[in-house]
């Protein structure tokens, strides 16, 4: 079934999501970097089974210099030797927030050892944003483009 072409509909609400991405990117560049951001977006998209977003963020991760081993290994990141402590904490937070799990004080303290308060806020908003995008995309199901 053909669904609405949501990207081309006149929508102030959708424009706010696009504007938010620009603001998040600016804050990400000032705090923890684009690589972690793309890993988080890709991991959230995997958890949410959003094919379009998986394809998009795989391409973007490559554009930011990610290698295939780290991209392929992302679904089993805990068992892979490719990720830094900071990246692992970001991925764990991504999973907890995406799956609506509690963030206890001990985990927050571990996060705060690697991320300052501004970075933690940015990371939290970034996870929230990709989860929002995953849900919008899953509703309207645009064509997935896996071409490199």
C-alpha cells in the first residue's frame, strides 16, 4: 500500500524535527562527536527495526569514517573489541532509553565520568530524536535505498 510522502507534506511539525537535527548536530560536534552520534542512531534504528533508518545511518556512519567491522558488529557491540568505553556507555544509554529502562544512579555516575552535563543532555536528546524519527518512518514506510 502506498503511504503518504511525509517528507514533502507541508508540516510545521516535521520542520521542527528537521530543525532539531541541525541543533543536535551542532551540539554533538561541540561535545562528543559525530561518530558516537551515528553509532547511536544506527543502534536505535536496529532496536526499532527501522530498515530505512538503518540504511541511512549506515551510509552516514561510513561518510564520517566508520569502518565496516564496527558497523557490522554494532548489533553485538558488548562482545566486540572495536568500541571505546565512551562509545559503549553511549550505546548502553541508547539501548536503555530506547527500551524505556530505568537509568539508575550507578549507571548515571558511570556516564558522568565520560560525558559532562551538556554532553549527557545532548546524548539524551539525540536518542530521543532518533527514536522519534524511527517511529515516523515506520508509520510511512518510505522506500529503502541500500545502494552505496
